[in-house]
């Protein structure tokens, strides 16, 4: 039995127009702006219409099925882009998910970014007939639990409060109720981002995973949805209340170093600036004699700029991603089965790197596959490659929405076990991937670079401290995760 759902790293959006504008074009554009969070499937749920779901990237369907999508009109709706690396990729797993009959009181559609441990949720709704978790996703289980509580007469805040003890993990969600209300909620630790915006032209509130979606549709960022907060938007406007309160938040630093869009503001901090700052931190920590600083495209580019600025070593684009081979930007970390193909889409500018001593900046080494190819193959004509990493060694799995699924796959763990001796990890990882030197960031450098105190960020995959979860998950193998 799988304890942890394969639902992961997605993007959500919800829009409510107070003066009845058709928000569907905004919903589609917002989802396109969140495409980096999930390229496997997508969907929208618009009040008064059946849920629309498709495989692949939004722009492809929006182009091919323009006429069909144009028929969907409404003043409130939600949307989702999805990634999953361990479960089936079928459109049947796409979101939003319908919970309860579409017109039934208390029913709703739900779109979820995050991962929730399933056992507790199954236990919570066993009396609804879910005796086995097979084939039922964490999102469905959470939805059914909520539905059950709402149907029993609980208010929204009471229902979330009652369900919260069973919600072990991360969730940033949007809900569209059968009445046509929009609801947004974020887990009590704030693992995944969620923010609120205002689109003046259509008098719409927008709730989205990242502010890049607001920017894309011309909406203004108002604020983050706070950990433990629920937002309800209806014809009377916006109402906010809390189902939980935790002093210790656990924002995921991986959003800043890799996952989120550089233009986004999360917890008041611009992702691009935090990446650049981390590059400066790395320059202080690892002063290296080199000819050029080169980023692994694309997410490490700001950090390489920061390193270059601080060290005075010129920045060069020695590696370029071929953007024309496939629509959408493949992300090498989140599609493991396609990793080698993606790295093969990185081209080397031979004139730039030949005979040079290179400081190569990357965001992280998870399994080490891409780094080995880049160092050993793409940069084989360089004189020397020193690889610096913006994220500390990943030694433990993530159960809060990023796919570091099993400890046995993590390179730092494979070569050094749970050692926290960073010099030793640097040395062994360098040997493994064939670099002259490897220098990982550490927790202090990560916190300083991002600009969030250590007690406000999640560090579980670095330290093995899972105390921000309600209970520690049992480590699983990849095979067990797939069951
Ligand atoms: S375990 Fe790591 S990747 Fe997962 S939420 Fe925490 S910091 Fe982010």
C-alpha cells in the first residue's frame, strides 16, 4: 500500500469576477504562466460547465481546440497544471476533480498542489466506503473528507479544522463550489506557495500558486495566502479565516532555488533576487580561481550572475538549451525518465568553454545523472570544471510535494550515507560525477541567500528533521511508492 500519493508539484489558479466578466481567457493565460509547475496534463472547471481536462501543455490544446474552449464561458473558475513522475500520466488523473454531484449542495471541484499522506485520510473517510486507498488519490481523499464534513452541516472553517489533523503533508488548493463560490486554502506550514491578486479590468480576485500568473494576466499581487488560511470569494467579496495557526512555517526553499518562476514573489521575496543572492553567498564560501562562470540552464543563471558579480570572474553562456525541439520547457529534474534526452538538448558553445577553467553553477544534484553528463560530456573540452550548487546536499526524501521520492536514489546519500560533513560530501560527489571540485551550499548560506530565517523554511530533505509534518513518514522504495 502506498502511504504517500504520487501527486506532486502542480500549479493551481482560481478566478472570481465580481461583475460577471468571462474569466476563461484569463484562466487559460494564468495556467500557461504556471506551465513550469506541470506539463503533463491540465484542466479547468468553470461554473455552469463540465470540467475540461487534457493531456500535455495548455498552449497546445488551446490552439488545437480553440473553438471548443471558447464555448466555455463563466465568471468564476479554477484551473490546474499537473506533474507526476511516479504515477500514470493519463488525462484521467488530471485535475480539477469533481467531488460529489455537480449540482448537489456541498459538492465542489478541487485542484491541489502538494502531497498528502494517504493513510490518515483513508481512515478519516472510511465510512464513505473507501476501505482501500488503491486508485484513490490524496486530492480525492481530502476532497471526500471535506465533502463529508460540509454535508454534515459544518461550516467551511469548522470542516477544515476537523479535517486538519488528517492532513499530513502539503496543500495549496483552490475549490469551486456547486454554488459558484471560489475557495483557496494553504496548509498550516505553508510548504507550497499560494497568493492572492486583483485583476482590475474584470474586477476579479485571483488566487494562484505563483505571482507570475498574476503578472501574465495583468493582475496585481495583493498578498500571499497565509499558512492555515482559507479565503472564500463570492458575490459579496472576499472573506478570510483561519483553520490553524503555527508559528513555525516551513516554506520550501527548493521553490526559490529551482522550482518557482524567477519573476514570482513568494513571501515577499523575488525568486530571481534570491537565486542571485545565493550566487553571491557561494562566491564568499567558495572563492575559486577560474576563467569563466557558466550556469547550467536555465534555473541556475541568476546564481551564476551573482557569483560572477561578487567574484569578478566573467559570466559566460557556455551551455544553451535548445528551445525549439519541443513545445514547453522540459525540466530535467522533474521528468526522470526523460532526463538524458533533456540533457541532450543542451548544446555546448565550444569556443566559450574550450581550455577554460570553469565555475559551473547548478541549482542542485538530486540523483547526479544530469551533472555527470554535463561535466563529463558537454564540458569535456574545458580545462577544469568546479561545480557549485545553490541547494545543500539532499539526503532525505521529500514528502511535501517535490519528487525526491526515495532515499536510495539520492546521490549524496548514496556516496556518504547520512553524514553531514560537507567537505566529505563535496569530495565524494566530485569523484562520482567527474568534476575537479564540487561545493554545496549549506543551510546558513541557503537561508541567507533566500532572505528567510532558518526557522521559516523547510529543511527536511537536508537534515532529516520532519517535525513540521504531523508525523514522520516511513521511507519507501520507488517500487513501494508505485503500489
Ligand atoms: S523536504 Fe526539501 S523539497 Fe521537500 S518541502 Fe522540504 S525543503 Fe522542499
